[in-house]
């Protein structure tokens, strides 16, 4: 399945727990002031890749704990990312995903909800420059939440995790 990417980082330790492959999707409409990845905003930029090829690349790295979907906005391409997440789970990986949407918004759209259901940990909410903090693990601003998606879907309310070193 085809997906539009900005790039891939093979060995990341800052985009979730453990060593991860970070898949940077291309395209974002949030336009957050101070965005860390403004080069990923153009919906027609980047390049096309195949989800099977991405997984094959991940499988060649025996140190990976999981994949991280970042961007750009992953939930603008929910169908190919859900495909990749399902295949990655079958291979034993966990999925960490960043989004400028709120968890609650993702439940309202069928395709986005399917991707959400195949994510393990979600960092939700737009980046807010005025709430930026370098003291946060895996987040850029204090408004963003790290959500345990599986537990949240089971309980019906967002289960927010504290992954900060304090």
C-alpha cells in the first residue's frame, strides 16, 4: 500500500520508548506555530513509499522495539498507516504515534479510528509554542498527552501516562 513520506529514521531513541524506526509522513494541515518539522507540511511534497517495504526495512534491524509514526500528520493518511501498524504488530513491534488531533476527535472518524485502534501509545494535541518544554519526554509542549490507547479504548476514557523523569 502506498504512503507519502517525508523520510525515515532507522534508529531513534527520542520518538518513544526503546530503539524505534520513526516514519515521518508528509502532509500536515495544523500549521502549529514553531513546528519542529515544517518541511513535512506540504501535502504534495515528499515521496511515495510502500508499507511492505517500510516493514521489510524495520525487520532488518534486530534492535527495534517498535515503530513511531510522526510527521506531518499521520492521521491524514490513516489507511496505509493502519495497514503498516497491523503488519508491524504481527511482527512483534509496538506502535507509538504523534498527532495534532485530540484522541477524542480521532474516535469520530471511521478510518482514523481504525488507525487509532492499531496504535499502542498516542501523543495527542497540537504543539503550542508558548507551552514548549525541553523537560518533557516524548512531547514538545505541556498540553500534549501520552495516551495508552488500548487501555483507553477498554475504559472509554483517555488513560494518560506520565513518562517524565520527575
